[in-house]
C-alpha cells in the first residue's frame, strides 16, 4: 500500500482505486480515467464507479456488496452532460436527447468533484472528437488518488511522511553538529547526575558526622573537619552542576540556532528553485511563516525540547533507583504513584487543549472584527458605524475573557491539587518513616535520620520532571507539525526540467517557435491546445483575445516559468528545455501590468540583477524610459528609497522604472503584459513612448486589451480558447469583417466614440 | 399570478416558458438560509438570470410543484444524526459521523469551526466544501454532544 492509499484508507475509508474485478470486466479496453459517484439519487452514500475506456463509458454499482455493471454506452450517444449543484452534492445527468430520459445520473460529494470534473472534461473532448494529449506517465489510478486527496493534502501541507520518519529526519539535522550535541548531552547528563549528590551528602553529614558526634563517638575537631569537607563537597557539587548546566544550555541553544539556520538556508535556496506553479498554489503568508516561525519552533524543540525530555526521563529513573536503593519501602511509596501523576498531567493537558481550542475559536472571532474594521475604517466612519463596531468588538471581547477565565480556573485548580497529591505521598513517607525513625537502632527496619533527610531532599526533585514528561506529547506534536510544513517545501520538486545549454549572445538571435504546444496547469484541462507559430528575430507580436484564452500562458512559456505539456518551444532552433533556465531568462525582459519594485533605492531597482552596472548606463536607461526627469526631481534623486512595493511612486513612475530596468538588461526577447493598462492617458503616452524605444531591435510579445497599443505590431495573434483563432497584421485582420479582431476593434471604437459624445 | 410556466421535460431538466421563449433553467437562491423559498433566480444555461421568482405564490400550482421538486434536490444537505469521534491530526480535524445517508469521515482545517445558525442548527463544512448539518445539538446523543462541545459551545 503506497502512502496515498494509506491516507485514503485512514481518512476516507473507501477504495483507493478501481477494483481489480472491474478492470477485468472491462477486458482489453484501455482505461483512460475513472471516477466514483459516492451518493445515490436519494443522497445516501454509495459506490458507483464510472469508467472511461476508449470510446465507452461504463458504470458499475455496488449492490449489497456485489459490484454489477449498471450500464455501458458509447460516447457518441451522449448529447450533453448537465451539471446541477446542491449544498452537499453535485449531479451529472448524461443526456442523449431532449425527449429521452438521461442515460445515466451520477450523484457525488465534493470529495469526488475534482476527478469527476476531469472525467466530464475528457468525455466532452471525445464528444467533440478531440484527442486528449496525456503525459507519458499518465496513470488513471494515480490520477484518481491525487484528485480525491488534493484538498486533504493541501490542508496538511502535502504531508506524506509518518510521524516517526519525520522525527528521524528532523533529528538528522543534528548530525553535522555531533560534537556540540555530544558535549551538550554529556553536560545535561552530568548536571542531572551531580544534582543527585547534595541530597546524599546531606544525609551522610547527619548520619556520619552530626549523629556520631552527639552520641560521643566522634570528637569535635574531627567532626568539624569532616563537616567542612562535606560542605566543601556540597560547594563543589553546586558549582560543577551550574557549570554543566551552562555547558548544556550554551551548546544546545547555539546548536538549535545552527539547525534553524541550516533549515532556513535550505528552505530559501529551495524556494528560489521552485516554479511559479508552486507559488500559485501556496499563500504568501504560509510560505513566510515556514521560513520564520516554523524554523523558530524547531529551534525551541532542538535547543530545549530534546534535552529537557531526556533529562526528565533520566531524572525520574535516577531518582526512583536512588530512592529504592536508599530504602526500598519508602522508595516504592514514592515511585509507584509517579505513573498516576503522569496520567493526571496528561489528562489535564488534554482538557486544557480543549479549553484552548474553545478560547482560540472565540479569539479568532474577536480578531475577525479587527481584520474587518481596521482596513475598512474609512467605510465605518463614512457610514457612522463606530458605535455599532465598538459594541460588536466588546461583545466578542467579553466572550473571549470568559473562555480565558475558564482556562485559568482549570489550571489554578489542577496544580494545587497535583501538589497536594505529591505532598500526600510525602505525608505517607513521613507516616511510614516515623515509627522506623524513632525505633531502636538495633531494631530491624530502623531508619537513620540522615537517610530520611536524603529522602526528603530527593522528593523535592520529583515534580518538575513529571511536569515535563506530561507536556512531552504536545511539545513533540508542535515540533513535528512545523517539521512537516518545512519538509513539504523541501520535498517539492521544481517543475522545470534542468537543461545545461547556455546560448552565447551571438547564438541568441531571438527567434521563437511554438510547435504543437499544449499546456495544462492541472495536467488535465488544456489551456493551450496545439499552438503553432514562428516569430522572426526583431519581430513584434501582439497577443489579443478574451481573458483566460491563453495569452499570458504563451508569454510564461516563452520566459520558461513552465514547461510545455506536449510539443515544444524553440529558441533559435534549440528546445527551451535543453537550455539553462537562469541563463536564458537573463535574456528575456518583462514589463508587467503591476511592476514590482523592491525595498531599496531607485538606482538599485534599475540595476537589479546587474550589480556592476555603472551610473552612466543607469541614467541612460532611465532617460530612454522617460524616467530620468521625474527621478531627478525627487530630493534624493536616484538614491530615493522606494517602499516595499514602491508605494512612494505613482503607478506610471513605477512602470517607467521597470522599463529602465528592462532597457539596462538589454534583453533579446521582450514580454510586455498589459504594461500600460493601469495608468492615465498622459502617463500612458509617456510609457508608450518609452516602450517604443525599448522594443527596437528585439523580439517582442505584447499582451494588450487596448488594441491601439499594438499599432506597431508586425503581426497580431488573436488567442481564443487556447488556440490561435486569427493571425495577421492590423489591416489584414480588420479586413475580415466578421472576424474576432474586427469585432473587438469595432466594439472598442464604439466605446471610445460614446465616451467622446 | 405570473405568466410564466415551469415544467420538466422527458430529459429530467427543468424548463421555463416566458411568453413564447423557452429556457432550460437552473435555480439559485438569493437568500438560501434566511428566505429559502423567496427570491429565486431562474438562470439559463449561460448562467444569466431569465426570471426572478419573488415568492412561490406568484406561480401556478403546477409550476410551484415542479420548482419545489427541483429545490428538494438542490437544497439537500447531509444531516448528522451521531458524532462517533473527533480526532485532531496534523493541520486537520477528522469527524467520524453518522448521517441519515450512512456513515462518513469528514475533515476540516483546524481553524475551520462549525458555524452556528440563527435557528440553533450547526453547520460543518468539510475540506471539499460539502455541508453537514445538525438541526440542533439537542437532537444528538450525550456522547455526540460531549464530543462536539469544544467546537460549538
């Protein structure tokens, strides 16, 4: 059973793939994809497998534990698939004609929705006679498992390791620091062992010095000398214990920092190697928290958790052994209740966790008010809703306080009770010890005062390790949860295949060719479907068409943010997959709709990626980009620091800085993605003027909604539903009266005229 | 009384006849929780509204019956009759439940709490977006209520 199958079994309790008997029933037909309708028409949970095999669709249902063929029909018989959604289910009705009942009705929960959506998509492609280009590694079982597990794995951050594996992997980060670890661990063991000595010495002092002196068995000088030696021993013990504690703390805390440092380094380096597909799946906040707070939690666990738990275990075992060896009867009284105390702490921890969950829930209600009103304060004030918002906040604030008070009530009751329990054990020790203490020395079972004092001192050391062990489970879970989140990123493989060919400046002319390019973000739905074109070096191509048609996807493939699903993208005759992505991207310039400026000076932003660029070249680039004038008007000129996203500059100014950056990089291939759409007309003119200078001598792909911005394009591609619907010059496309481009142009003209009127 | 007709065809799809125009329709509720039988948006296959039913009483009896039959299905929410267990795992909470339609394990994120409805009902939305409803916690047995208490009280 692979890990996906284990997850399906653990969480869903259903079959992880099409049963073998059904595969046999389909005979030699090649199964392309299958799904499961896990509800019946009365919305009861059921198992109906639907299999697309070549040109037929077959459904099998579970009837009293036996799988029987429900129906089988050819795809050509389907006229349409109707989808209806309810709050807890989706219904597909597969129709053959309006005046006929459905061929098949499939009802399924959200768990099956992704795979059933894929299945519907493939069936609809077949209905249109289009063959689906599947990747070589296509496997229907894996597709099924991946689709139904996706929401779960997304929630669990792709966790596919067992807890023990993750713990071992986490601890393996300690290996490079074996020396520090051994020294730190020895320090911990030594500190714990040494801590056991004072109690023994105290007992010895009473039994072998004080008592013999009082009975006259020892003269005063000798007694004093022995006492001083023992006190000296106590002093040396305390000093050495603190020394060992220092060794342990200093080594382990620094070691923890190094482990966190390694994790952060590895994480950040790996993040830079991941493709855009990863970043589109993950939220920015989630990625940042893995690099910051999760590595911090790991530091805490490595620096203190690992050793604390180890020390606590050693202490408990050591103390129990010492106490039993000192006096087995009293020792057993102390040691036997320990598991009960541990259990009580564990149960208290469980209870506290529930209370914390409640409080956390109420707390998130409270912070939701803040998240609503702080960013929307202008609206709150404009509608005079301050009082209502204060009331809403106060109400939730009070509820939170009640929950936190419940938490305080719980722990303030528990710990005195636990301490009382420990003291009752102590009292039991006293009760058992007193008759033996005041018995005659010659009597069997007599207990010396010194042994008892040692006992009392050892007993005071019991509570702290008990508490640590009681909290161990939660500490471990927190650290493992962070480790899962970190390892998920480290285990994500870059989606871009590695090429090693680097084209020299002479070799790279800027010719771009798409050959039968198909591309899909999710592996099933094609965004580009067999796109073919060849662009000569220095040519400017306009990409127009409706949103979602595939224009930006074409530019992302050229910049090699993704690899094609099938077909190839060639640059000057070389398959892009053979080229080293980083070296190639240096020759591709991008000017995007929302330019991103890093925190730093304008100068640093212009020469980002070219740290050796000199001032003269930066100024020249800024001049060409129509940015020099506004930069020099700023009090600190090129050394003006722009905010995290360049907030101190207007949209048009930021755009011109990004154009200057592109000019300085001197790219062979330039991508302009709606570069002028977010600015006013005057600024647009300035940017357009800058772009006109930038595009000279380069191969340009310009995505634009406003057709007027493509007046200089040599050719225009109209992209529709993943294909090039029309291609030609502006004039050629306009001459096709019913063409998409001509229609679009007419609409934009009408809008422009109505605006003038 | 409205001049529209709502009816089913043989293919089990719902249709609207408005004047002389016939539309295959789906129905979306404007207020699914508070006014489920008012302001029903009838939408064509392109998902554009073709008619807004403000109140069922404006329809003739046959249309009302057909629309009600459609809503029976589109309204369906699993009803929880018992909570067998609630286990917290890495980043998610796993509820083992029994519904009127059978037993099921559903998962939510740790910070996705059951939501309390104005009528005292409780809604749990799982990771896949499916809704599971408890009419009121009092309808559950004591053990179920105890298991849920952390998340709903």
